[in-house]
C-alpha cells in the first residue's frame, strides 16, 4: 500500500511538473522594446509612414535606330502607293554574280536609313535575274542575291524579322529587251514594302 501511495505521488508530481513547464513556455514574455537593433517601439506598434518623396519613374530610352515620324505623308499612304514610288532603291548585280559592289552597298546604306526612319515597315527583298540561264539556275541565283542583300542590311542594324526574301529568277524583268542594257537592269534585288505594322 505504501508502494502504491508512493507511485501515485510520483506520477502526480510528474504531471504537475509537466504542466508547469508548459505554462512557463506559454507565458514567456515578449522581448522588451529596444532589445533588437533599430527597434524603438514594440513589435505590435504600427509601422510609420515615410515622408521621403519616391524616386522618379525609370524612363526607358527610345531605340536610337527608330526615329519618330510626324507629319510625314508616307505614314498615311497605302502600301500600294508607296511601292509605286518607293523610297527604297533596287540593288544591281554583275552578270552571274551575287556579290555586292560599292554602288550596291551605298544603295543599301540609304535604304537602311529609310527603314530606320520607318521602324514598323517590313519589306520583301526580291531576287531577280536576266533572261539568260535556265529557270532553275536563275531561281537559285535570285535567291542568293536576295539573301546577300538581306544579310548586308542586317549588318547595318536592320532586324532580320523585318526583311523577308523571295526569288523570281527571270520571271519579272524590270526592263524589256534582249541586250546588255536591259539585262543589267534586270539583274537586281528589289525592295517591296509588304507591311506597315
């Protein structure tokens, strides 16, 4: 009986101590104001509103390759009418060549200026050939000419997605005729405006 009484007493004390530990843990006081660096008020105090003026918004500079256009008649002109008297000039090639000579590069530099001014224009560079050669050969040569012009325009800073290419071979001569004077005008890369985004 004494043992049962002693065991009950020990269990009762253990339960009492456990309750005390929990109670002590639950009633731990919150840290006093000023215990943490930079804290002058209690943790439950509302934050103060800063009287500082917010910084000005960040202004993203305009792309220097795109120039604003105002009061320009070409802005409201249809694509068809622009292509009738285009500010974009054709590039001409030597016989059986897709190499860009100095006059061709000068023309493309001027065309790049136009495309910078009208930053939403998308053009198709058409590759053309004179009537000599097979249809297959002329289509391949026209494609090489159009690609050479596109690559050079991209090197001048015109985005590639604004330049499409197509080859027409000898199907659409610029000048009718069967002599060198006519042929020299038909060996060309022609710029056609296809979209004004």
